[in-house]
C-alpha cells in the first residue's frame, strides 16, 4: 500500500507522478523530508554490496533502523512535522546502536547543504538507492521502489525535480530555520560557521527574491486535490494566544501528509470516545482550530469539533458544528460510501449520514422523539438512494435507542404500530419490544449481506441483551399450534454472545483488516519504544558497551495491531457475559468475565465501559467481603479513573453507602442518599429510566426500614406502573416479603420466566419466611422451601443472603413443635453462628439483632445461662444502636 494512500482519489496508487490528474507533485518538499531521505539513504546505501552496511554491526541492528523509519513515516502523534530536535531525540533510540554516528552524520549532512547545487547532488545520489548500478549482481540488496520507503523517496525526488529556482531558495531558507531550532545540546558540527554561512545565503536570497517571499509560504497543492498534499502556514498564523495551552515555534509550520492528518483526526476521536474528561475542551478546541486554519479544506476537523462538544455535553456547539460539517461540503467524503473512489456514492451518502449523526446527537442529549424523527427520515432517504450500508446503521441506531431510552409509544414517529407488522405479513399492532426485535433482525440481516462485520457484531450483542431481558412472546399467539412457553432462552443469549466475538476471530480475513492501516500502531509503537529505551538506557549508564539492545524492539509490550473499535466490540461481549451471569446467578462467571475485560481490553475500552467492569468487581467484594474491602477497591478505582468520576462509579459509591446506612440503622443518611439518586436522574420523561427505578427502589427500602409501610407501598405501586409502562419486565419484580404471599409468588414466577436462578432462590426463601409467619403448623413446609433454596444460595449468594438463609433455617427448627433443641443443638447454633459472623462483616444491625435473639432462645432451651446472657447483651447492643443512632455522618465517609 502506498505511504500516501488517503481518503480521496488515488488512494491505492503507488504512482508518484501525479495526483488526481492535476499534474502536481504528491507532496511539498520540506527540511524534515530531506532529513528522512538521508536516513533512508543510510539504511539502503547506493551499491548495496555489504550486508549489513556501515556502521551497523549486525543485520538485527540494521533492521532496527528500517523498522524505525517505517513506523516513523506512518506515525500520527501530531499534525505538524517534527522539528529537527524532536527527530534527533527519537533517533537516539536507534543511534545508541551505532554509538551516536547517525545523529552526527545527519546534522553534518544538513550542514553541508549550502547551495542549490548541493541539493541537486543530494537528490541525484538518492536515485542510486532505488536503481541498481551497472554490473550489479542479483544478490545485491536494493530498496524496492514500490515499498513504502521507496515510494517516499520517489515522491521526494519528483518534488525536487518539479521545483523552480525560487522554490529551491525557499527550501534552503527553511533548512536554515529548521536547523536553528535544534537545541544546543545536540552539538551541531561547526554550528557557528554553519549558521553564519546559511544566514548570509538566506539574506542574499531574500534580497534577490523579496517579491516571491512576500507572497507567503502557501503550497500550490490543496488538501482535497491529492492524497498527500501538505500545507505550509503563513508566518502570522504560528503564534497562538497566551491563554492557550501551547505556542507554535517561529518556524514555518509544515503539515504532514493528508493520510497522516486523517489518521491524527481519527486518533483524537478515539481519545474523545475513550475518556472525554481527560481532554480539556478549550485546549482541544484551540489545537483543532489551529489545524483548521492551516488546512481549511480538511472538513473533518469540524466533525471532530462536533464530537468534542458532544462529549462535553455542549448541545449548542455540537449542533452548530454538525451543521457546519455537512453544510460546508464535509459530507462529500461520505461516512458509509461503498467505494472510496466513487463520487456518486459520496454524494448519495451525504444527507442520510447527516440525519444519522443528528439522531445520535438527540439521543445523547435525551431527546428520543427528535432522535426517532431524524432516524425515520434517514431510513426514507437511504431507501430512496439505495444506500444499504447507511440504512443498516440507521436500523441499528434505532434499535439501540429503543433499548436504552424508555418509550411507551412510537406512534406518529416511526409510522403506525401496524407498519412493521404489515411488512412481515401480519396485520396486528406490535409492541415497542416487538418492534425492537423486528428492527434488530432487519439490521442483522442487512449487515450480514453487506459484510459489515462491526455492525454485525453490534447487532448480535443487542440481540443477546434483548433475549436476556425480554420473554419472546410469539407474534401469532392464537390457534392450536400457539406456544405456551413464556421463558427466556439462555442458549440464545450465549449463541449471540459467541457470534458477536467473531468480529475479533475474523479479523484479518475480511474488510476489517483493510481499515487497520491507520497509523495508530506506528504511533504507539514509537512511544513504547522510546519509553522502554529511556528506562533501560538509564539503568545501563555504567556499561560502556550496550548488549542485547535489540530486545527493546521485540520483548517490551507492544500495542495491539487490532483496531480499537474491534477490541471494543469484542470486549463488550465479555462485559455482557458478566451481566448475563449476574442475572443467571453464577458469581464465579461474573467475576471471571469482568476480570477478562479489565485485563485484556482495558487499553481499548472507554472510561464508561471500563468503570462498569470495575463496578461489577467491586460489587462482588461488597457482597462477599464486606464494605471495608469494597471501599478500598473503590478508592483505587477513583484514582485510576479520576474523571470526577464516571456515573457508574458515582452510582456504585452511593449504592454501597446506602446499603451500609440501612444496615447501621442510619435512616437520615439513607434518605439523604436517596435524594441524591433522584438528583442524578434527568427530569425528562423517558430518559434515565433505570436510574429512576433504582432511586424508587432505594426510597421504598428506606421507608420500609423506617416502618412507614403505607408510603413504601405507594412508592412500590408507582414503581410497578413505571416498569409496566416501559415494558421493563426484569425490573418488575420484588424481593421483599412485606407485601405478602401474592407478590412473592409473582416474583418467583418472573424469576422462572427469566431464568434468574439466584433471585428465584431468594424468592423461595421469602416464601419460607411467609409460611413461618402464618404459624408454627407450617414450619415443615417452610423448612422444605429453605432446603430447596440452600444449594443455590450457599453456592452463589453473598454474605447477607447466606446469613438470611441461616436465620430462616434456625427459625424453622425453633418453630417446629416436633424439633428438640436438646437432641440437635448444632442444627440451630451452627447456622446462627455463621450468620452472626457474616452480619458482623456487613454491619447489619437489625438482622444481627434477630440472630442474637434466636441464639439467646436456643441457649435458654439448653440451659446455658452464660452464653444466653452474652447473646442477649449483643442483642441489646444492636437494638440500642438502631433506636439511638450516633455519629450518622460517619456513614458518608469511606
């Protein structure tokens, strides 16, 4: 692939003769490119008769320079070409292998270029790198003209041959400024003579060509006309305002190739997606504004400004930049064009792509109806223009909107509820969930036909999430063959999760591999190499000769060559697996999948998804190890993700604080935390539904702890209505026995339908408690139910659930008139001892008081008065702490 393959025409051509049929050179020659040409000449000297060439001691050392040049010409860490100081600094990583010879030779070569004749001789000698001299044997090694470095040399030679005499003088003047910007610590050869001679030459050239220099340094080639055109900024544009985060040097700023600029913009977009809070909005806008000033034809800068405003929740700025991006011909590049060189596809893909982005914007800011209107228009335009790729993405976006944002009705937005049914041969209206399922299957089918691997993986994940949370009722629910099975299917969830990870296993065998060549790997490789070399070199200063220096190129951790979006999709599968096993009740599988995600996909994960993985692990600690261990892990997570912090971390902190406040009996603190839950959720109807449900559950539990049963019942009824309105079937359950036997039975029925095994065991335990409340005559039935739930609870339940099961087991024995404590005291005392230990860790005073009360009763039956008094004292201590709480503010500290 050509080094200068870009988005525009001629991306796949290695021919450096012309660009886009304009006859202009592919790039503008700059001092930086002259320096790189010299290094390529050192790597592949004319003649090629010695292997390895001087000054390299081995083939491995020689390959180091080639690998360095390959990645250096593809890196995209900045939109400007590096200064000579930066080039020499990075070159020192390789130069240590030759005892500083490369840097010294580079500076001396640049110092020797004092006249146009010197430049002519320099480029004339470069031709020998690409062509074999007369009499060369087949075993001699030469640089392949069609390789990346070969194309780079050919473009530079062609650019020099196309330059006028005035252009050569400009280049010499730029070379003086380029060399003068170098720090004195690099010891340029004969720097004073060099500066004097070059300054005299520059003064003479400027005096004789004042008219030409007065026109500025603008390049004749434009960003949109070739795949690698470079732009040089006028001198007046270099100095930035002092309020910004950086200032550009006084040297002429030369932009990198078009391909590298596109890669730089993509890299900045990835950073915004991964952790927006780590990117200050003002300084980012200052950088992007400078790039837009230097390259006004690079319209994707405006799209990056839109992403920046979107990530920082600036609605006005994001909408304005989105309009600018598509109004000022930015859509001409297209987002989903099937052909990179087809102008017809680019024009067709403009309007529907803009509508898709507009819908995503409204979805992000909590405007579901406006988002659906934009998506519906995008569907119409995509169908009219036969833009199947964009249509598939729009269907996926609608599915994502319906699954994330609660909507009780879509009539009048995506047409009538009969339309989707009519298209599939039915005349009955479909619910929101049925419409979502139809859209997901349509998007999946189109993505499969069009070989859109990323969208295909996303649709499989969405289907797995849908199958996890919804019972798939048949569309035809009448007749003798109508299915009566109303349960979720874990096999379908596992199947879709397995298929979603094929986006990673199929990488390199389909279109995904063609989009991998984006420069990010080269950028990360150079950064890691430089960091590793610096740390290793500092530890080897005592040695006069470096040994095993090639290890820096191989044995340090290198970045993954798989693109970040592919890794994100693959990692999302493991995150969803953890969520699925949470529903199904397998604690080891939850922990394993969360650990896999946090370990293997942390580098590519967004801060939101990574924080979600940490949340799952910390929740496991809180449930099984207590609040002290959970808060220690939470502090470490907040240091690692200091983004003030993410919403997931905030919710987790409030959840744990609320649980601890309830367990300690600090009801005022618990109510304060409930109010904070309500503040976090949006006041817009249909937005933040899950957060609003969480706040209602917390409020109901707080009211129950305060013995305000009527108010708790009112909150519970409102909660049930919300879940029913938005068809949130999994959330429409209760694990509390206060409302009586019908609700416990309904909870058990829901759990069986959704395969929520651990919650079903908890509901069964609640039934046992209710049977006990009906009288001692039902003790045996309650004991049978408790034994039925014990295997699941003891195998996967947390400390609280296990303690509750032990207490119920002891109560069943003590309530049974046929049971004798004297005959089997261990059947009562062993569960109670285990319960008190677990509750001591959780600081659960109310339940611990109940356990100590039962222990006192058991010891009283056994006639052990000292043990009875000890248990009674602990009971009194917990009851007193509940009735007279002190230092409640301590429950907010951790």
